[in-house]
C-alpha cells in the first residue's frame, strides 16, 4: 500500500501511473498544467506550481517516494521535496540535464563525444563561435528546450542575428551540425543497488525536431555503435548514482556514436517497450524507484515499430484497430495543437 509521487503531469506520468497501478501502488501526480494526462489515472492530483512550498509540503507528506517525468521541473522544488521524502532519480541528475552546456561537459568528462559546441551568451559570442565551428550549425537555448523548440539552424554567418533573435536572445549553445547515418537512444534502468539493464537501442526518426518513429532492432549503422553508447550510459548512471530509467540520445556517424543529449526519465523512444519488451521502461522505472529487482528487457517480437500520433495529423483509427499487431495508445488530451503528442501506435 505505498504511494508514489510523480512530479509532472504529461503522458509520461500517465504511463508511469498505469504501470504503478498494475503493481498495486497508488499514485499522486503533481503538476501546474491546465491539462494533466497523468492525473487522469492517478489516485490523487495536486494542481499547483513548482514554487508553491505549501503544496509541495503537503504532496511530499502524502507519498512514500517521489519521481519526476519532466526534466524542466524547478530543481529547487525537487530539492525541497527531497528534504521530506526520497526523490529518485535525485536532483543531481536533473541539474546536469537541465543545461545543455553542463550536460555536454559532464558527459565529455566521462569520455563521451558530443558534437563540437560553444556556450553563447551574446550575439558577439555567437559570431566568435561561428567562426570557430563554421556553418552549418544549430543554435539551441541552454535551458527549457524540448521537441525541437528553442532551436535555430544557421547555414551561414549572415543568419547569426536572425537565429539569436529566433531563440529569444537567451543563454545558448552553438553546436556543429552532425552528419549522421541514423539516430538512436540508450534506455537504461538502474536500481538502488547499482544493478542495471538496457533495452535494445531503437532507431529514432524525427520530423521538425519531434520524434516521429522508433524502430527496434535499430539495424546496421546502429548495431556497431551500441556497445560504446551503452558503456557511456552506464558511466553516466553510475556517476550520478542514478535510480530509475535514464535515456541518452546519440547520432550514429562514421566516427562512431556522437552524444546528443540525455533525459533523466522515461522517454518517448521507449514507448515500444510497453508491448515490445517483457518488462516496459515504465515498469522498470517504478521497480527501480521502489527498490524492487529490475525486469527482463528482451523483445517480445522479432521487430517493433512505434509511431507517434501528432496533433494535427488525421488518423485512421479503424485501420489501426483492425491490425492485430497494432496497439493504440491515446493520452486523453483534449487540446489538439499542431505537432502535439496525442498518442502513439506500437506494431509488433
Ligand atoms: P527532445 O524532445 O528529444 O528533448 P530537444 O528539443 O531537446 O528534443 P534535440 O534532441 O537537441 O532537441 O534535437 C532534436 C533533433 O534535432 C535531434 O533528434 C536531431 O534530429 C536534430 N539535431 C539536434 N542537434 C543536432 C546536431 N548537432 N546535428 C544534427 N542534427 C541535430
Ligand atoms: Mg531534449
Ligand atoms: Mg532530443
């Protein structure tokens, strides 16, 4: 009869809550959002800001352990909650992954290879960075970006001012544009005892900066790069004494795996594990957070394909439901916005 607190109320929280409920746990979701897809399937919901200390206190007092499903949660809120109840993964993982520069430096220190990058705090910094890295390059805000938001591509030095304006003149990082054969991710679950398991690496295809498709097995260019990428993910998890599911995104290149970014949480590229793996990323996250042994990550079918259902697309529900190998997931969001993640379909 334990209760798990989840900070963040999106579809990741929803799928975590469903996995937790299947295991007999109660879930209390906490999020400031108007719509809380995770709250729909939780036993309790608090709709309050991450700066509302009284609400955070009451939340922390009502649960046995806390986790989060969104990496842009105020670290101060997580640290506040952690004084009252264990938070897994800890605030350190959140702090590192909230800032693209900190994250790249952290991973590079462990032997990872990010794309060439420069921190940029002004338009003149950007000019210097561009002269050093050359174009094409990507300018990304250091903080709060997701689904390709807060990014501008620079094809030549004349684009610099427009790119700086486009990202809102905020602290940023300039990255060399990586020429990759494919993108893939490492999904690693680590328990409090330090034991870890990994899933087969999905090949990930994006459209306009948003994940569109994940396929397992990832295929040729990825297969040869999985060992190095997985070893790096293990180092990252060990260094952070990470408990839960951790995701690292990579580009498969001629020179091996190039680190893109990490997420201290379950990940869209792991949704295929609900039906495509013996124990899903969500269940393994809950198991880790609750101190239980981790589950088998092996595939339940020779190949698995997960397609995101994005806001403005028209979907033929009948044909999806008529496919015996298809599993339809809808997140119960009422507000449809272009590119918004409304659901996904997994085909075994
Ligand atoms: P997420 O929703 O995954 O958190 P995000 O907004 O943090 O997305 P990134 O993962 O940094 O964005 O970039 C989104 C996509 O843009 C990448 O998956 C990749 O397809 C492309 N991209 C990002 N950085 C680079 C790069 N340096 N070179 C080439 N392509 C890139
Ligand atoms: Mg990201
Ligand atoms: Mg990404």
